[in-house]
C-alpha cells in the first residue's frame, strides 16, 4: 500500500506545488514509484512538469472514472500524475456532505501500485483538502518566511486536528518546511525563531529563496533536472531523505 503525503498550507504563495513536484521527482529518482495528484484548481502541477492540464479530478470524484485511466506519464521514470484544472473547484463543491473517505476510496484500485502518492492541495479550507488530510499518512507544510504564511501553518494544523478528532484520521506531521528563506531579512529570522519555538523539531531545514526555482517553473523542469548539483537541489534532497526515513 502506498504512503500518502499531503502538501498543504492555508496560505497561498508558499511553494506548495514546487515542493510537491520536487519531492515527487526526488523520490522517483530514488527508484520509488510516485503518483502526484493535483487537487488545486490552479492546476499548476501540470505547468511545472510541462504537461497538459485536464479535468481528471472531476472525473475521479464526480463521474467516478477508474483512476487507472486518469493517470498520465510525466516523461520522467517512476513519476506519474493525475492532472487537474480549474474544474477541480466543481469537485470541491460536489464533496460537500460526502463521506470523508471519498477520495481515499476513489484511489483504492491503484494505491497498491505506488510507493508514494502526493496530494498538492489548494490554499483554502474545504472538503477536498479535508478529504486529502484524511487520506494522508504524512503532512508536509511548506511556509514562506513571513508572518502571514506562519499563520497559515497554524490554521492548517487546526484543520488536520479537526479531521483527526472528528473522523479518526491517522496521520503524522512529516515536517514544517520554511521556504523563500532569506538570511538578509530580519523577518526571516523572526519567523524561523517563532516556528522553532512553537513546533520544535518539526521545523525542517529551509529552502533558500533562489532564482533557479522560478526558472524551473518557466521551463517545466524540476530542480533535479535544471541544477542537480546546486544548493536548492541539495535542500530538496534533504526533504526527500527525511521522507524516505519515515516507515
């Protein structure tokens, strides 16, 4: 059975999709079979992988298509994905008052075929995010080094706690990942200090602000393809390594 990871934060612009895609490719490069599922109506996973957006989340959750037919290749060994698009917001609405295991059940035919399934989620509270939290084994929370993003961490964890207590979810925190880390600003240091004060060992080594990560998005490549020996790749490799250590 796959190990499922949700990448989430209630705040946008914190590097969720960049993290989901690079974590997925990093795991794939380690020989793990990975399925990336784009649950964000922005559909940016396809953009970062240089692939086509499709309404496959709607087909998965509303028309109940077999997930095997919704999986797309990414052009990278061991890395596959189920793309979404703006119609994913329709699935969000359709999940209201549905059982909390709707997403998990929809993926049941394929879960045994992958080592990891990664959910990239929208920066907003809703039934689709709650479904992904319930389906997840591990929570990974990227947060930009600003105070508003830190507030998003707290709100996301509150949502996860609610899902856990109300629906008996079984997940654990993989870590809180600081992104856009900039040693030249006082705010960055203050945010990191605050995160470490509140979350202790759950705070992971940060991802520095880097032009190359924006270039990756522009070219539809991962950091392991654009600059595999660079600092950003090493920092995302640390996230991959930590993930592999989780049993």
